[in-house]
C-alpha cells in the first residue's frame, strides 16, 4: 500500500513538472531577442557619442549604406525637378550667396546629421562663404558667414519637435531671417509616436509652406522622411504612414522629397536594418553617431545627384 502511494505521488509530481519543462523550449529565442536589445547602446551613450570635439574630423568619408541592409532602394530624391530654381542659384553662386536651412527634431538637434550634410555639400559647392567653425552638440549649427558670396548652410533642431512647433509665427520669422533659398524640413519621427492623422498633417504642411513662401519669396522646399523607429520594441509602422504622406504631399504640391524610410528598407526592413547593424540606440528612436553621419552623407549625395541631372538639361 505504501509503495503504491509512493508511485502515485511520483506520478503526480512528474505531471505537474512536465509542462514547465516543455515550456522552456521557447526561452532561448526570447533571450536572443532580449540580448540583441541589451547590446544596443543606451541613450546616454548615444548622446555622448554624438558630441565629438569637432564633427569636421569624422564626416569627410564617402559613406555608403551597409551591405547588410536588405530591401534597400536607390538613394535619390523624389520629384527633384522641383529644385531646379534652387539649382539655378547654385549654378550662379559666384555672384550671390545661396543659403540652405535645415530644420528638424532631435535627429537634427544632435548636429551630426546636418553637419555631415553640410560637409558633403561643401565638398561640391565650396566653403568660402562660411567660417570653418567647430560644430558640436553644445554649439550652434548656424553658420558664421565670411561676407563672401557662395554656399551657406544653417541648421536649427529642436528636441521633441513636430511640424507644429515650426509653424509658430515667431519661429517661422526666425527661419526667414536666415534668408533660405532652400528649406530642408526633417520632421516626422515625433508625429509617428503620436496620434498621426494624414489629413491634418497635410493641412499643416499647406499652412507652413504657404507662410514661408510669403516670408521668403522664391523659396524651394525639400521634405525628408523619418528614418524609422521602434515603439514598444516593435517596428513603428506609423513611421511608414508619415513617410508615405510626405511623399504624396510632395508629388501633389511640387515639392522634392528624400524618402529615407523607403531607401533603407521600408516597412519590411527599415527599422530592422538599423537595429541589426547596431546603429540604433536602445530607445529604438535615436541613432548612434555613425548612423547620423551616414544619413547626412546620403542626403548630400542624393542632392548632388539631382544637381548633376539638372546640369544635363
């Protein structure tokens, strides 16, 4: 009787333990995903890495999209013909200063992205109109002008900014004081983490571009899409909606667009490509210094491609 009781107790114990043993089969996969996120730099490290003593010393390389990126597209502007009037000014820049202003959110505020873009364009269009000042996170990205005619590049970034921030009349007047011939608008990431409504966003773009045209007659626009981000450790698909909205708006309203989201993989791979290349911060929103450096070089390359096509006309 005692032996039978011991057998029954052992059997019950085995049946109770067995499900938990079988459930452990899934743990290695979960741990792999968790470890991948732990290997990504945290935001404090990103901020530290994005504040080099002098960005001009690290962004002169001709950078390319990593070979590990999948589903990429050609790095080129959409609707680039809408920049022809700006390119006319560039072609005759010896007789006039030509100014580019880039505005945006924290991706621009970190100063690495716009500084890389500035150096790329300087390499083709000259730097004689700007003082070669050091640019870091703690300095302004507004250029110091030498007084000579030529190409001039300014950048204004605001952490957490959406397009609505730049629609403030005082902010628009601050932009206008820089006398931009081309305004690069680099927002969308923060819109993708809120309640994004395409119709509302297009109305905002209409109001913003109309007012900037009043303040800066003859101005050209270039919209750049967000690069991609994560939300609750899942690819934030709203980023793709923002990019699609910006691209559609550019097509309908005669504005050039740089669709970085599609260039680096779109909904299928944009977010994953950055993350697997260890170029994204652990918050899933910001990027490491090398990534911003790459993005600035790619945008500069796309603009120069469009300029070369313009010269063939």
